[in-house]
C-alpha cells in the first residue's frame, strides 16, 4: 500500500521548524512586515536550520537529492510564523536548483554556496501586468548596451 506519511526525519524537521516559527518568527511578524528592507536576520536563521539548501547539491552545502516534499513541508510550517519568510525556501529552491542544473560551473561555484548559506538572496521577476505569469507572453526585454544591460518592461509581484 502506498503511504503519503512523512518520514521520521521529515517529522523531526517539521517539529524543529514549528518551534522556530512559533518562538522566533511569529512574535516579530508585524514588525518585519512593516519594514521596507529585507530581513537578513531571519533569512540567515533559515540557512542555519538547513532550509535554504533543501534538495541542492551537497558539495555546495545543500542536502543532496531533490526533495520537493520536504521543501513544501518547510514552507508550510514556517508560514505559521511568517508567510513572507516562508517563501524563502521555495524561492531559493526554484532559483538555486535551476542554477545548479543549468549554470556554468564558475557561476554555480560562486553563487550556489552563497544562496544556501543565506548570504545572498535571489528574486524571480516573471509576472507582468499584461500577461500574468504566462512566460510565453512576456514583454520585458534585455539588450546588451555599452557597459552592461538595458532592461525595458514592467514587472509585478517580484
């Protein structure tokens, strides 16, 4: 019979994150949500708990094998304390997994350990007012110009 139960390791991880969410995140949620700057302290705490490395290569500080169930479990559990902070493992997982799988070695070696350690944060800018998140209809464009890139377009929900 197929079981959808969490493994004992996942249950232990969930309990650890639940305590963290209740003790560290929930009491300061309103304060963090009211600030306009990114909360590095909470982000680095997630890294210390191993949340930002779920399913990412061990050689860069991650947990190893792809693990979307534990990634989802982490996001859901953290959301009990702060829904904004809870998005970090999903965002890190989305961006870092693409980088790990498709990036040039030098880029992966430079950025992946920093993402997993919580020293940097990545963002996804897909959603546009005219097409939502339908990637086939995106209008924003990037053009190489002397000294860098020029990006023209509009994004929302980054």
